[in-house]
C-alpha cells in the first residue's frame, strides 16, 4: 500500500543527485578575471591565442588560478583584483588592438563541475554590482532621417523614369514635389504610389505650379519608430559584445526607452563612454556656393557644421549615405601621410549608393559627419576626384589612434537608427551587491528555519519529513535556475522565499488529511495512503491557480517582475514534485515496511 516500486525510488534519487550537482557551482562564489575576445570577425579565438595569453602572463610572473578557452573568449581567473588589473595591462600590451580585453568575474567552481556543464546562476545588477543605464530614443530624429532619405529617393526615382519635375522640398513632416504641368504630375503620382507606399499623396495647385504633397501614414510612422528602437537594441547588444561583458540585460522599456544593465562590470568608465556615445555616420555634399559667417543665418536647405580644425562648413541636408550601410569598420593608417584613419566596408546597397553619389558629383566636396550625443562634427571633407566603387571607404583627418579605435568600434557595432540620450544612470558597487546577497540569503535561511521549527513541533516525524521535502524543493529550484542560466535578482530571491512558504502548504494539506483519517478510526497505513491520494487533487488545483498568476506576471511584466515570475513558476513545479513524491518516498521508507503499524508520529 505504502511502497514505491524500485524504479520510482531510483528516479527520485537520480533527480535529487542531479539537483545537488547543478546547485554546487553556486556555493563556490566568483573571482576576478580577465576576458579576451576578438575585436574583428576575421580573427579567431583559438588555442594559439590561449598560448599567447599564457606566455604573456608567465613572462610577467602572474599565475592565474584558471586559464581556459570558453566559446569565443579566453578567460584567466585570479585571486585578487590587483593581480587582475596587472594581467589586463600585460595582455593588452602583448596582443595589441586586434582583441578586446575586459575585466570580468567568473565562477570558482572546480573543472569537473564545468565539464558536466554545471554552471552557477547569473546574478543580476542588484546582487553582483555593475552599471545601469536608461536611454531614450529620439523618435522625431528617426522620422526626420526617414524623410530626408525619402527626399533623395524621390528625386532619383523621378529622374530614372524621365518624369520632369521642378523640385522636391520639405516643410516639417510634409514633402512637396513641384511639376510644370498636370500630365507630369499624374505620371509622377502613379510612379510614387507604386514605389513609396508609406506616403499618402494629395494634389494641390499653386499658381502655375502643379504640386504633389506626400506625408507619411500613421502606420508607416509607427513602423519607422518601432524599427528605430529595434535597431538601436541590436546596436547596443553589439557594442556590449565589443566590450566583452558577460550576461548583459538589454531590453526595451515602454515605447521609446531602452534599459541596459551590465552586471559585474568593473571598468564602468569605459562602459559609460562606449554606450553613452551615440555615434551615427552620415555622408553629405558640401555647399561651396554660399558663404557663412559665425552666428549668421544658415541658408534654406543647408546646415552648418565645424570640422576638426574649427572651420565651419555648410553642407546640404540631403543624406547620401548613413552608417546603417557599414558592414565593417577597422582602425588603420592613411597610406599617403600615415595618419590614423578608419577603413570602412559598405554593404551592397551602400556601395551602389556611394558609387552613384561620387559619379554624379565629381569635383565637389563630400563631408563625412560623425554625430555623437546630438552634435555633428565633420571628420573629413575631401574633394571627389573620381567615381569610387567597390564599397571601400576611408575616414581620416586629425584623429588620434585612440579616436580611430573608438570610432571604428562604434561604427563596427552598428549605426544607431536614431540618437539616444542617457536619462538615468546608476552604479551598484560590488560591496552593495554582496550585502544584498547576504541579506537575501539570510532572509531565506531564517524563513526556512522558522518553518522547520514549526513543522517539527506541530507534526513531529511527519513535520521532519516535510522539512526534508522542503529542502529538496529548494535544492531542485536552485538547480533548475542554474541549468536554465537564469539571472537571479533581489525579486528572484523574494520569489524563492515565497516559494518556501507556498511549498510547505502542500505538506500541511497532506498531514492534516492523514490526521483527519486517523481521527475517523482508519488504520495508520490506510490513513497515510488516503492522505496522499485525496490531498493530491487539492494540491494540484491550488498550484495551477498560482501557476496561472505566475505566467500572467511573466507575459505582461518586465524586468524584475519577469525574474520574480520565473522563480515563482519554477518553484511551483518543484514544490509539487517534492511535496508529493519526495515526502511520500520518505514516509514509505519509515513506515511502509511495517505491516502491523499501530501508531504514527504526526502530533
């Protein structure tokens, strides 16, 4: 009646053993480390790099506790932060600019656990320390950029179809195309309807001019704004990868904001510098037909920017090419004067546009403008001597080696579809994170101990069995979080503490049902069997309702709420396993073999 078959006992034992193995890495803590990854896609991270790092550390008499090749990076673990910083300087000097060398934290768990893919949980910003940024995307700039690009594309389209037009101008969010006669306007309208479906077209007559006004539809505006946020998300992820940061949190918050959390980052100044620099690249034509004095009025259709020598140049608003078309960007040197430069490779569309722009504007100057934090600076403005094909472009002009490296990193990571501004910045120190871990651990420990005292005092032996089942539940929950490589935050630790309280409810239901059966005069063996069988339906019902609430929190919540929901849902699943199967197996072990059981210790 109260015996499990051998296979079920073995299954429970295997599950608990696996839970123990995958929980162990979390008990070893973390050590300071140096992480080396490639700065270029063409350079591989392999055993040869591992050997170079090892040799460099040996020459400097720095002995890492661990040196290994993990995925696309080499990691060297050290005993303290002083040795870690020395090792970083040594490795940078040895490897040069082809690799990204970043400070990090790695687990101290032994190699045999790592070989079993038993890894610790990721710790969130509030537990590990690090940097938190909240960035706001400039949605108006995204729409302005789309309208400027459309202005040039409309001109090109009408020219290709030999449709005569007088000009294309922009006023706020409206594009106006002028035609000399109604027939040309009709042809132009038919062409634009076919190629520019995002615009709503309306006809208007103004004196002898036949006008066609184009305005972005509401659906198109929304799509452009959403696309800008998504592209910026991708760009930020690429930049974080360039920094060599592990376990980052980069996610959208609301319609126009992005949260970036970099747990464990020690070099916070460089993280802020790279992420805070919202660099975008634009190629425009210089206007040499108009003169401009500082503080004067900028002619219509032009903008004024300063170059690196402090001179002000007028450039046309029409954008010939943007950084979105950049496939790769690498620091290097100009072959003519050996000055630092940035070498760009354009994608197919970018190469075609650049080729057309240089072919049509031979003899004119072309400005390459770098926008950072909303301010544009002309990096270089060379004269177009001939058509430039092949998709290879060079940016040079009074930049240092470090500026060339940082600029190439930003452009290589991808251009931002729209500028962003840091509206919130927060740094959590490692000591505060350690304090949060200590407090969270202490609260869980004290809660567990208080539950254990109550259960043992109230239910005696069955209470003790319930405590063992609760410990198994905690073990399995931590193991699952580790296996899934979930990120644990303070709300997640609150979810663990809550799970303990919810999990013990199932055992209370079982114990009370057994007590009730004993009061009704049922034999102890039958009472135990009836208690587990009849309480199971109630346990399932209550846990399913909690699971539904947890799933709703996960689907509709964000950030910390999602972390709490993940822990809650997993805790519900592990509590059903431990409260029913594990506790029943222990009860069977103590009482199942006794044929003539007359009394049980249940208070």
